[in-house]
């Protein structure tokens, strides 16, 4: 973690995604920003009922306008690569890692190096950037304090992971300079297709076998397994995974890619393959923070070129509070007829889908969304929530409690008078499909119905006297519209150590059958 005075604003290196053909490579290197400058125009219904346009300028432009970042291109030169003492490199700079230049016929040999070569090049770029930044006296920066953020799309995230995880592909000095990593739509666990599932290792066209799990295990330096999303040599909680859930807007290969990847994907990467995990500070396996947005893998309607992507990016990089929501289910009741069948000794099976949409105050977009109709809802069977044998008392397995969201909040964007940060989340637990002795139970079934739904508001006020440094209120939209009214019973996450954050529970209960009882566990941690 950085100690310099500019933290959390560090130089950003953007690592672009995969280019399969020589034509795509040439098109890529012809763009100075390699896609980080591409925006989008969408339509949205205004409060008047009229359809209006919504413009997203691009991550590059917004970082420049909102956070005073600069690019490093001056008079046709890249300041990091060239010797231009009259134009020193500013600290808040955005650098494009142009690793495909070597594969271009215009700038290189026309031969694409392996991904290991790209990882080594990232190592050298970080060290070169460090020297350039520290040479600028206006930055007041030492090599020991220098830090960098890595922002990557698709295969670019694998380049970053190969550099960070495989000690043969980079130096400890460069790795220690990386503060945070943000990945858009990265196939962290490979690419699966309908017919062949894992991309075959022998399929070398365009180096697409970079996404074969056996090959990935080698360059990521993890055990050969069906799971290569394991992060090592870097804290998994400092990697953010932004996951796309819209395959229909991905038109590469005439839509064949989207068909092959399937509905639960962004058109190329399946949702289940787009996240990472690894050992936390205590050695226990933890999932990296992630958010889900209804965007495709790339293009003008893609995940990089979206307001949702930008907001998750900047809050993760620059925010100061991380909030996680976990639903602890204590009990789920069955319809009376199903309950009677269970007492009569019949075999009952049920599965549950949890929908979640989280938004921050004052904004016209959702920071994360998981829905059944977008094939991204959280799924749990009754047996996963309550493991055990039929006919016995089954206690809940907290390890299977649905993790609903990770939201990063930035007090600099808060209401000026109260200095509070606030967000809301819409939680639904859908009516499940019940099976009684293998036969679907359809009595009184209405598709799309739910056994629980509530829009819950949370607001945190900075307060030095409060436990954990924040005074928290929550409320239900139907009771306290727009303004939480219940004081949260806050307790520390780590006994006697307020620096680790705090936790509180929001009781959840639907008494009618089918219903559920439990608590929303909200964990808040300082983020830097």
C-alpha cells in the first residue's frame, strides 16, 4: 500500500484485450489509446416520457475531466518511451501498454509473441514509468513510494496476472509497485464454448489457445486444474472483477461467438469464468470484489465503454469505504401442500434464485445488477443452504450465504452538508420450482413471483465518536422513502480493532408461506 501524498491517485496503465487476426492487430496499433478512448451513446426515457440520448465520453476522457489525469502523448511522442526532458511525465498520467506493436507489420515483425513475453514487457514498462515519474521534480516522488494502478480489458487482465503471479515473468520491484488491479470482462478461468467447452490447446489460430486452461495454468503459475482463477503473490481483495451479462450486443464473428458462449455470458466470457479468488491476509480463501453490469464484452455497447464500468473503476481506485452485503438465511418455509408432502415422507427438492440491484444516491445507473432475465441471478439449492440428510435437522451453512454485492464508496462524491455516503439495494428472493417425488409442483405458481422483495436504503455519516468511525442508518423504501430511519446496531469486525471495519445486521422476515427468515449482514471496511 502506498505511503505517498498523492495516494490513491497513482499513474494508470491500461492493458487492452485480445486481437485475433492481423487485421485486428493493425487496427489496434493504429489507435493511440487502443480503445480506452471509445465512448458510447445510448437512449434512455426521461422523466417527461421522451426518449433522450445518454452520452458516455469514454473512460479516458472522464478520468481527465473528473480526476485531472493526463495522457503521455506530446508532439507525436510517448513521453514514457521517448527522451523529452522538456516535457516531464506527470504523476496523474494514463499510459497505454502497446504490447501489440511488436505483432504489427507496421511497427514490428508481424509475429505475435507469447503472453509470457507481454507480461515481461509490462514489468519493464512499470520500471520505466517509475524512473520517468521520479525524474519529474514536481511529482516529489521517490522510487520506494511510487505506485501504479493496472486497468485491463479481457486478455489484458491475464497479462497482468501472469506478471504478478509468475515470478519468472517479472521483478519483485515492479510487482511491489502495483497498488490495485481492475479487470473488465477478463476470462480469469478460461473461455468455454457450447461444443468444445474449454478452448482446445491445439487451436492456435490467432493465439486463441491463450485461453486454454492448461496453457493458462503454466503462464499464471497455478496448478493444472479446472480452476485457474486462483490469485497468488498479490492480495485478491485488491483485484476488482467487472463482469458483463449481455451477450446479445456482442456481434463479433457475426454473432457466432455470443451463441457459442451462451446466455450466461458477455458474448465471449461466461459469467462463472470472469472472477478471481485467492488466499487473504489470514490465509483463508476469499473472493475478489466484483460487480455485474448488463454490457457485452466489447464494442460501443461494451463493458469498458459504459458509465457503470467507469463508476465501479473510479470508486474502486479512489474510494475510501468498501461495503459488502451477505444474506444469511436462517430458515426457508415451504407451501403448506409441499410441507405436508414432506411430512408424509416424500422427497422434496427446491432451488432458489436471488436477484440484487445496487445503486448509489443521486445517480441514474446501477453499480451492480444480477437478474434472472439476464441469466446472472445468484443460485442456491436448498441442500446448499441447509446441507444434511432428508428428515434430519439441517443447520444453515454460512459459507454458502449469497454474497450480494461489493460497493466502494467515495465521500468526496457525498452530500456536502452531511458528508454522508449512501446506497440502496433492491433484493428479491424468487419463488422456487418445487419438486415432489421428482414431479414439479405448480399449484398457485406464478412465473416471476417472489417470496421476498424489499428496497433497502443505507446511509453512513462520518463520526469520530461512533464505533468504526461511522454512524449508520438503514430503512425500507416503503416505510422511509428516500431517507433511512433506523439506527444500525454496529459492532466491530475485529474485537477491539476499529481499523478493520464494522458490521451490522438488517433483519429479514417473510412470515407467510412460502417465506424466509434471516438477516442481511452488512460489512464495511476502510478502503485505501
